[in-house]
C-alpha cells in the first residue's frame, strides 16, 4: 500500500472513531436536552441534507480544486460542528448547525471526505489491488466506528464524576469530535498526494461516463433511501424504546455489529475475484436485508440482536466492491465527479426517512423502520443484479 494510501486509511479510522461515538451520543444527548423523538429525527435528517449539499457543491468541481485544500477546509468545518453541538442547547440553532456542519448520524461516512479520499486512493492504487485497498480503508473506519460506539457511555461516566448536569456527557463527546478534526488537519497537511487527473475547462463533468453514472446513482439512491430508515442514531432510539437498553448495552451491541461488518469486508475483495463485483454486492447484501426485516418484527431482545449481528456480518461486504466498481467504470479524470454523484444522492435519499422513522417510533414500539428499510434495500439488490451483471468495468474495456 502506498504511503499516501496508509495516511488516508488512518484518517478514515480517526473519522470512524469520532462518527461512531457521536452517532450514539447524538440521540442520547438530544433526549437529555428534552427533545422529542420527532425532533431527534429532524436533526438527523438535517445532517444528511447538509452533507449532500456540501458534497455536491464541492464534488462537481473537485477535479479543478486542490484536494488537500478541500480536506483541510472540511476539517475546519468539522471542528466548528463539534464546538457548536457541545455548546448549543436549543432546537433551531442545533438544526441549522446540523445542516451546515459535518455531523454524521451513522458509523459510515456521508460527508465530502468520502469522495475526495476515494478519488485520491484510486489515483494512488492500481486497478487490480483497488478492492483490497478499499477494503482496508473501510475496515479502518468500521473498526474505529465500532470502538467509538462501544465508548458511547464513557463521556457520561466521566461527567458523572464531576457531578455535571444533563447533557454534560454529550458536551464532552462533541468536544472530542472537534479535537479529532484538528488531528485530521495535521494528517492531511503532511500527506504526499498523487497527481490528480484534470478535466479540461471546456468539458462538462461526466462527459464520457454520464449514462452509467446516472444508472448507478439511481440504484444507490434506492439503497440509501432504505438505509435512511435504519441509520445508527435511529437504531439507538429503537433499541432504547423497544427493549429498554441503556447506552452502555447499546454501545456493546453496536460495537459487535460494527466489528463484524468491518472484518467481513476483507472477505469481499477475495470473493469479488471469484464471482465478480456485481454478484459479490448482491449475494451478500440481499440476505443481510432479509435479516434486517426479521430484526424489526421479532418480539424478543435476544432474537433481534441476533438478527442485527447476522445482518452486520453480511451487510458491509458490498461497500469496498461498490467503491472499486465506481472508480473502475469511469475514466480517471471523471472519478471525483462520479464519486460525488453516486454519494450525494445517497445522502439526499437518506435524508427524509429519519423524520418518518421518528414518527413511526413515536407511535409504535415495533421496528417498522427496520422493515421498511430492509424491503427497499432488498429491491435495490434485485435491480442491481438485473441491470448491471453484464456491464464490464471501463478499465477492462
């Protein structure tokens, strides 16, 4: 692995640690401040809308910008987001900050960091090793995200030793989130980034690969729309209301699911060499979504957790393969725009379901958001296999 790739993987791990922590703490913190489930869902939705707007604003012109400057500017916004959530307590200021900031309501990554780093990795990595590099990239984020979720109860315990009031643990967590932003800035500043392909000024974005990118974008948006019903912050809310789990217990469950999901991605790179990129995505993702539906319907906590663990073992195996497929199906100079347009609609498509899911959880303890999410994501798997199983990567042609 190239030195710059190692640095990008390390950065992904740091972000995963911060995102895993705040994805759990966010819900607990907002509930401690007295917010209703619908208000929590609205703030979660706002974070996804904001991420989408920022990513599309930068991503379509990313091949004409210095990627280091893009990353450093985003880390500055990350610091401001952490400071704001650590100090603000009213709904409307927090909602506005959720829109303009970098807060991530899931252990995955839905910010401008992701397409920028993916295009850097693609430029620094040969095509035949790209799935494995993306697997390590996602493994770092997944394991760190699981550790962050596991530590979700730690800020409250630390605040308890100081006899601090409600919400103090969340304040500590968001201050740590800002600190991670500072560490990331130092990491990006010292990276020796590869030369990035440039698009001519008179050429429109995705001039050569628009049809396949739009097709992928539509499919990925359907998957993300289903995933918006089960972002990690809403899983926290469901587990707390349905089974009465504490923050510590939820942290252990999410640590286990995050760890299984992260480790499974190393297997997907090998599986892709045997059965192909698209089939690897579908054959691992579809069973995971059926388990998600089952988790929302079973009445017992043990059975629900078992379904979530089984789902975690399979649900993330498609991630590095999907990223490698997108990078290989377009010309090098269009990778940044392709990564953006396949990531941004995912954020937009995932923005509405959290609000609807919050209303569902307000009116029923049954996991209807999990059922809706699993059905929609299973539909995506079927369409993906039918439409793309015979489409070769651009580099193969």
